[in-house]
């Protein structure tokens, strides 16, 4: 009878795939955590109540859907099982509670007083589990996680709100660019409502052409001439005012609007590229940011070709920027389509270099000809003595690999001189120009003539 009871208990409260407690058990655990004593059978011994402190850490794998879409759910399941095993070992070692609370979401509950610095160290341990390569079906995955953190009683006196607060923090971490963590803050309640307004208003923004592009010039470090422009999308929402791309792009990706937006950006940038290059002896490259979701589409190559041909644009005038974190799900996913695009004459650019794994492995395998050093490296020049050495090393290695280097966020003469002396190829930043409206660019060209 006891064995049958345990079997029924496991069936009700165990995650079938990974073997760890499921979402139902997680809710039951939280609901009863403040009772005097309780017994959760096969998962936990009896524990006395803890009135003082608890920390909930919720981790969600970045871009897990891509693994399922590209390699099948069996492969995705094997990746999840591997991560669950490592999280389970870490939790068991430290006496933490672990549950699978979503498709690719795991929650760790720590039931002891803990300062923020210690929590951050634990978060880094959890992130390292995702950093490790997960081998499934002989495919190498470079996974990462976004993490939300909520604390009791600092963030809430209602233990039932702990999960909601951790989820709000997780959403912020995703919006910040993924592969990072965020602590819950009361302002996130407002942020959640704002995100809903943005999501609801995106269809109208697309239909009424509320988006517009600005273009930031890029200068040759030696020639000091404009060699390119980065197209940057902007949105002035009638209710909220200016909404930064870092806020609305992740929402557009999640809500399924990014394909329409991405197509409009490429079309508009191509029209600008035509005006800037047609009939000129020297050409400038107009680069656009491309979402990983766009690249995943089976017809992405054909879409790019169709748009550029329709807009009468030469492929050598167009750069396609992909972020470092977006290519790390699986390197092989993007190799074929990007190789075909490069072979057709388009420039393939890796944006935000240094924010992810900065692996020479994918730089070798992917047809990337230009890397853009993340602005965080440039802004810390002069403040951190190691930054300069790292930058020089990056530039030297990239040149050995026959790749151009663009530095973003250059604002001071000190930064400019350092990068020029270090043989950086292209400079982008306020030191030369802020992003400009197309009309202002044409006006400045007319004044030069």
C-alpha cells in the first residue's frame, strides 16, 4: 500500500521528463511552506517552518524554441534532461528545493537568510550549468539562461506572490538582451502593464507606419571618411511616447510581429542605400539588424534577394548584422544561409562581440567578415587597465582571421586615439555623429557639395 501511494504521489507531482518535482508540487510546496511542519513524501524529509528569508531563482533557457524547431523535440528533451540533472546535483548538494515550473523553466528555492552578493554567486553557478556545451544527437549547443530573482520578505510579504515577482524579473532579464539576471523591483508592476500596451499597439504601429529609421554614420579610422551607416529603428508611440528598440523588439519577437517589422526595415534601408550609392564610384554599406527569428525562416535567403532586387540595390551595399547571443543556440543552424548570403555579395556582420561567449569556434565556422566590439568595452577604456589590453588582443586576433573590426559607442578623443593606434578599422559613435534622419544626411551632403 505504501509503495502504491508513492507511485501515485510521483505520478501527480513528478515531472515525467526530468524526474524533478513538477509545477503542481512547486505550488503545493510554497503553499505549505509556512506551516509548522509538513511532509512532502518522496521528495523531502519533514522540515520545520522558516519565517525569515527565502529566495526564489527562476531560470529560463534562451531561444530554446529554436532547438525544438530546428532539431526536433527529442533533441530538445535531451538538452533539458542534461540541464535538470546538473541543477538537481547542485541543489541536492546545497539543500535547495528544485522544480521544473515550465517547458524550459526551472525554479530553485533557497530557504535561508542570504545577502545579495551571495545570491549573485549562486546565480553564476546556475548560469555555468547552461554555459556548458550540451551534446545531443551529435550536435553542439551553446546554451544560455535568463534568470529572475525574488526574495521573501524583502520583495513581498505574500509568499504566493514570490513566483509572480520572479517571473517579472525574468521578463526584464529577457528584455535586457537575455543571458543575464535581474532582481525583482516594485517598478516591474508598471513595466508589465507597459509591456501589454506595447504588445497591443504593435499591430497598429505596423499598419500605420509609425516606425521610422535613423542612420548612424561609420567612419574609416584612418581615412576619416564615411564608409557605412547602421540603420536603427525608432518608434514614437502615441500613448507612451518614445519606446526604445531594446524594449519593443523583444516583445515583437515574442508576439510574432518581428518578421513584418524586419521586412519593413530591410526594404526601407535598401531605399536609403540606393540613394546613397547609385551612380557613385565609391560605395557605402548600409547595415540592418537581423533577428534570429528572421534567419530561422526557411525563405530568409529568398526574402533578402527579392527585396534587394526589387529595390535595385547591389548586395555589396547591404550589411546584415546578427548579435553574438543569437548565433549561439547552434552554430550549424546559421552556417548555410549566411554562407549563401555572403556568397551572393552581402556583408555578414557580428554585432555586440564580447557580450556572449566570444568563441573563435563560431567565428571560424560562420562566414562573418566584420565584428562590432560591444560598446561596453569602449566605455570602460581609461577606467579599467585591463580593457585596453583586451581590446588590442581582440583587434589583432580578428585581423589575423581576416576580419574587419568596428568599434561602437566611441565618444571621446581618448577612446578615438586608442582605437586608431590599435588599428581598429571603423569608428562609430557620438565622437563623429549621432544617429541622423535621412533628410539631415542628404542636407549635409548637399552642403558639402
